[in-house]
């Protein structure tokens, strides 16, 4: 079933941690009914302490708090930090902890980022509770208000109740989820929908992106930190460029948390540049954001649009049809293009043998890993 579009929503673009972290922590601080948080990455450190403190303070005010973490992405959260959360009354669960079961099951991760407060406001993006988001990685988020918040909350509740979301063994006080509240509507609001993915079994995010690429009339701009696209996505992007669409990719430059992934993706540059796709590599820092602009359609969320994410992970994006938000995202892209190096097709074709060798080596490793599918 196709995800449902909902009207009467408000969407606020929150570029950079200096904007989205205060907004999220502020919403938690003012919570009156419940706080639901779902994250892939949470590691002990300054930001994890800030998040934990906000959640614990909410519990002390009598607000139910549920925290759902990925079993692999939270391995860096120290046992004393987990214990502190549970002792304070935070309901803590872990999605699919690593175990002695199938490799495929261990590879399946919850990569979604969801914060819902009181059923009235939600946040999503590519963020996590790790210190890199404070000063090393560039990220964006979107604040959501309106009927579509209920869909974000439904995603959380469904996974929280699933057999793969397990309480920590030290969790002694197991409480039921609070009743879901009705989200408000805004007469001047915009249209949006939540699109999710559950590995290879359900890829609405991929289908939606492919559809928008085919429908684009003016521009298709995509930012992703891990550019290792499927063959079908590459082909669609190149076809769009050949029919005159302004297709641009905003990708990380030399500052990257996984340089090998960058080299694996660079093996596709030549063909894409040749077809007319423009490629920009971001210079100021590692850009971890995932967002897309196709004419006046925007998608922001957790999905990197690489074949690994699309095959194994739980993902979720906020899609919006709104000229106002599209203009803001357009301006954001343009600022980042100006802070990037555009890859020159002629210079790339003449790149040194050392660079080509890295592309070949990491491309081979990527192909071998994907055989696990």
C-alpha cells in the first residue's frame, strides 16, 4: 500500500546541529505527555549525556519516556550510561542485538531517526547521539507538526512492540506505551507523507525517488554521504541529465568517516559526468546529511540511497510537496555547492593511476560485500 499524503502540516528546516539539537532538546524539555526516541547511533560522550539528561529530567517531571536504540549502533553506549537511564525510569529497548543467528539478521539494522513529543511535534533527519554531530559532521533535520506526526509515531510504536525490540536485561520496570494523542492540523499547512523502508522486502523510499526522478522537469539535486548507488538509480540519474534536467550530486570530499566508501562510489563518476550529471565534493567538513530536491518536492531523513541501506536497513524519510520548503532547501544546496569543489569531467578523465587503483580496489570490496545479499 502506498504511503498516505496528509495535508495541513508545518515543516521547519533545521540545518546544522546548532539549530536542530536545541530544537529537539527544547521540545523534550517542554514535554507534558510522552517522549518517544528512536536512534541508530548513541555512544557515550557529551551529546549522549545531554540527551540522557533531557530524557531523565522528563521522567522526573512524570513524563513517560521510551528510548529505542539499534543493537549495533548503540554498542558504544557504556553500561553505566544504560543503567543510569533505566534507573531513572527511561524505558529502554534495543533493536535486533547481535547474536548467534543468521548473518542476514545481524546485518539488518534500524537506521531510522525519530523523535516524537506529545504526539504534536516530530523530528527526523540523519542525526544520532554521538559527539561527531557537535563539531565534526554536518547534518540537517526537519521539524514536523501536523497530522503526519501520527505516522512517525506509528512507525515507532510498531517497532517498539515487535519481537525484535528487546528490553535490556537489567530493565526491571516494564511499562506500557502511553496512549497516542491526536496531532493538530494547520489551515495554512503543507502536504507531506512519511515513507519508510524495511530492507529488500519493502522499498517505498527507493520507488518514490525513482518516480520523482522520472517526473522531474527542471532539477534533481541529491545529497548523500555514502554514494554507492544501485545500477537502476545511476541509470535514472544519467537519463534525467541527458534529457536536460539539472542533475547535481552533493557528496563528501576528502573529510569522510569511511574513505573506502568514497573511493567505491568514485568509480561511477566518469560515466555520470559524461552523461551531464554535475558532482560537487563538500570541503568544510564531513557532510552526513541525506536530502533530495526534485522541482518542489523535498525528501529528508535517514536513507543514504546507497544499495546497502536499501537492502538491509529500516529507514524513514519525510517527503514534502511545498514551494516554501523547496525554496529553503534550494538555497541550502546552493550554499553548499559554493562551499564545494565541482568535479571537472576532463580532469577526472585524466586522474592518476593511484586514484584509479583505489576505485578499483574498493569497488571490488563493495561488490564482494554485496554478494552477501
